[in-house]
């Protein structure tokens, strides 16, 4: 008797267990299919877009991890497997700019713009957003190839188109996180070179509506660095490092800020801390572009030399 009754009990338990596992699996699959966007939008917690897992993986490699070597393959996968996603082409163009590969920058700036135009009828927010990005990339290429003086008229024409598309995107959703992140960063870049853009406005835009937070904090740190408000810059770069500690570019940014503050205050201890952060960035130099590594090494050498004086 003791050998007969446990068997049915075990079979029932096993069947119930398998049924439960199957039910859970089906529920998870149904949830994924019902909500396919939840895993593929690094910008929004609601009203998410299906940006694509390959594009998101490349985005995270570049901006969260600062791993450009891994990003090269991931971006290539994204443009191959998600050909309708303009962010994929924009990242490919960005990597080309980093590598000073002007031919590839030209090609993928145009592809960014083409993909954005195809997206406008179904998603006017992101379509117009990346049309702005495409024109911005093409304007930057004009300045690279023709120089500031000769290329300025064409570049300014592109800039007008950039802001036209931004206005159209804002008309759809002025508080969208992706829109405010990209426009905030562009405003920061333009503010350095042109008098009609304000770093403070870019800071407010990023702080109010931008996302993801680690990129918001990084952008605001850059803005305060350029405004020579070093305590504020350090506060925000520390926030960014807390959220994206793997990214060596954040330690490089912190080193730049500390070095500038140390020079201003004639503070040797702070300069030593800057050298330490240059070293943290260089500890991961294998994942950074070579021209960036050389720049970090040069700035680190200058910081070390100032300590020895």
C-alpha cells in the first residue's frame, strides 16, 4: 500500500507542475507579443516605440558602456536587420565621424534622412526628429569638407531645416524624452560655436524632459564644464558615473572638469585626482577609438606635467 499510492500523487504533482510551467511560459510569450515595445525603447517608460533590439544594443554599447569596438558590429547588425530604423543609421554616421571616415559619414547621413522621411507618415514625431538629425549630420559634413568660411552658407541652410523638423516633432509631443535628449545635445554643440544658442536653455530642456538619465546627466555636466561652473559639472558627471559606471568616457569627462578646476584654483591635489580619472579612462582604452585614446593620453600628460612644476 505504501508503494502504490505515492505514484499517482507524484504523477499528479508532476503534471500540475508541467502545466504551471507551460502556462507561465505561454503567459510570458503572450505578454511579449502583446507588448513588444517594452524591451526596445531606451528613451520612454510609456508610449514606447519599437526601435528594435539590435539598435538598442548598439545604443547601449556606445552611450552606456562606451564600448566602441563592440558597437561597430552591433551597429552593422542594426542597419542590416532593422533597415527602417533611422537611429541605427545615425549611430553608424556618428561612428564614422568619430573615425574621421567622411565617405561613410556622407553615406549614412543620407540614409538617416531617407529612413526618417519614410517614417514620418506612420510616426511623425520620430520621423521628423531624425530628419532633423540627418540634416544636422549633413551640415556637419559640409563644414568638415569645405571649412567654416566656405561651408557656412550651406551649413546654415541645413541648420534651418534642422529646426523646421524639430518644430514639427515638438508639435506632436513637445515633452518627448528622445526629442528633448537629442535637441538638448544639439543645442549644446551649437552653443559652443554660434551666438544664438544658449547652453542654459539646453540644460533646462535636458533636465525637464530628457531620457535616459545617465545621458541627461552627462549632457548637463558638459554644459556646466563649458560654462566653467566646475562644482555643478562635477555633481552631474558623478551622477552619470553612478548610473553608467562602465563607460570610460565619463571618467575622461570628470578628469577634464577636475583639471580645469585645479588650474583655476591652483590645486595640486585636485590635479592628482584628475590624473587618476584619466587613468581610469585609459584602463579601458582597448574599447575606445584610437584618436580619442591619443587625446586622453595627451591631456593626461599635460595634467601630470603641471603637477611636477
